C-alpha cells in the first residue's frame, strides 16, 4: 500500500535526485523509495545517521 507524503528537500538534493532518476529512466518517487528502503534496512548506518543528527 502506498501513501503520499510531502517532505521539504534541499534544492541541491532535489536536483541530484531528479538528475539521477532521469538518467536511469526512473520516477523520482521510485528512486527515493528505494534509497529510503535500503537506508532503513541497514541498522548500523541508520544508528550512525541518528547519532550524527543529534550532535
């Protein structure tokens, strides 16, 4: 099941996501979903990110 969510993204990140999606013939939301899924599946990477954001 999908759910539509609006998030604020920095301009530079949005441009990079769009460029990557277009070059790989993907929709931006497909690319973002894949990135989020991979990142969330890696517990160690997620813990490091959360630690970095707290500092």
